[in-house]
């Protein structure tokens, strides 16, 4: 069955989240814009600490309180701004229309309830299923994510399961309520490669059947290449490049995107030493004037020191909607050279 991509279902515009710490107020999410269409998979990539998880939590309004607070922007879902929703309305959205698999499955499962209890609770909250058939739905959901002997496993508590099993249970809870949008934050990091590919195939099958839209947060460019239609590259709390997956891989415009791609080890290239991006991302409280990547950028010019680059459209062969925040794009033929 072919994938059908529809209208925009989720549009994040200039999202900003503040974090109050003992060294002052910081912005881990500082003007993030993203767009997701029905049936589409959007990948979010970027180095550790660049704000991927915080962006996901901000979309759903579940940032760690009281330290963090979403302070600006819009989260348009089916034409309504979720930032104007009451807590009660948001509770219906979370897990129902938009569900999330958290990066750390240890924190998303409750240690004092059985697995069966937690999956059935999610189904009872969001789906119209008779009470007596809740458990069989829960067992089906666990079977879907390849948990072995789910009839037995529903009686287990989270501490009786391995990290990979817990991650799959979190996945089962997230998809058991037939969401329209699934935000999956590194959902396969604790899974071995066989289970990982089964899990990713399952997500694709569900997507083809139901038109599910997915935001996939990952460090793994292999997963991005396999799963995603579009990609947003984040750096220091902002999206610096976004576009169709082929364009990002074949014609990256932002030097940071190329550097990330270069840090992926490949079998067909003989290298003496694995490449890693020199330098560190700027601290949230100490971003340089101008482009935030300029201190690490081999192509930096004087203008990069004074003004943060706007999003400039890339003219390319792989389709539209490819933009990058880099002054170099003023030259419409610019593609970051391979080093
Ligand atoms: N609960 C918290 N309290 C204080 N600071 C936090 C908290 N959660 C995240 N941060 C800070 O917010 C910034 C963004 O973190 P976030 O977790 O979104 O990064 P990430 O891109 O998901 O990284 P990773 O790839 O390691 O998961 C980081 O600087 C981090 O230190
Ligand atoms: Mg994260």
C-alpha cells in the first residue's frame, strides 16, 4: 500500500520555551517552526542538548514545571491553537489525538501498576471500548509491538521488564489509542536491530493504514533515511535547515547539516579517524552575536558575526520547502561542500 500524504495537520510557529535556572533565564526552544502533513513523517535531528525533547514537550504543553514554561508561539492542530487550550482540553488531546513516546521509558511507566493496568487505562481513557474487552485490546497492543507472551506480560510490573521491553510497552500505549499524530522521541534506542526494524515497520504499516502523522526524534540518520519524508535539523534551540529528506541528504545547504552527515560512519569510505564536529554548541546563556554556529563553521564570513541569518529558500532539484538559515544561501547554487 502506498503512503498518501494529505493536508497540514500540525503547524508549529515560532515556539519559545524558557527555563528558569540558578544562572538565569535560558531559552532551550527559541523560535522553533515545524510543519507536519497528514500521513507524513518528519524527522528532527541535532546534537544532544539542542532542544529536540524540549520542543516535543512544549508542543504538548508538558514541559518540566515550574522551571520551564512555554512563553511564545503557536501550535496549530487541525486549525486550532493548542496554546489557547485549557488543561482539561489538553488532557483529551494528549494520548488521544496526539500521543508521545518519551525518550526515557523508565519515567513514562508507573512503577506501582502492572503493564496491563497501564495499557488498559490508556485505552479506557481515549477509546470507546467495553470494559470487559479492555484487557484483550491491551494484549493485542502489546503483541503488535512484538512483546513475547503478552497474556503473561500484562501481569508484570515495569521493574520485571528489560529496558527494550519497557520502551515497546510505551510504544504500545502511544499507538493503542489510534492517535492522529505520534511524537516519538528516540523510541528505539534500547532496542536491538531486529526488534528495531520490526518496530519501525509496524509504525509504517500503521501509517499506511490510518494516515498517522509522525514526528520522529532521533540521532540515527539511517532511521531518518528509512522513515522520514521531511527533516528538520536543530541547533542550539532553533531549526537551522528543513526540507524533503532527499534534499537534506543530497544537497545540504547548512554547514551544520553537512557536518552532522559527515559524522555518520559509513562502510564504503575508508577513514583513519571518525569525523566529529569541532568545538561545542554554545551554552544557552552565552550564544554569540550573529549566527550561533559561526564559531564552528569553516565557511564563516564577517557578516555571520553580526546578524543571525534568516531562513533562505534553497533552489534545488528535490522539491520545494527546503530552507536553511545560512547567509551562504544568498548564492542560489550554494551546496555545502563535502570535506
Ligand atoms: N528538566 C530540565 N531541567 C533543566 N534543564 C533542562 C531540563 N530538560 C532539558 N533541559 C535543558 O534544555 C536543553 C535542551 O534539552 P533537550 O532535552 O531538549 O535536548 P535534546 O536535543 O533532546 O538532547 P538529547 O539528544 O540528549 O536527548 C538542554 O540544555 C538541557 O540541559
Ligand atoms: Mg532528548
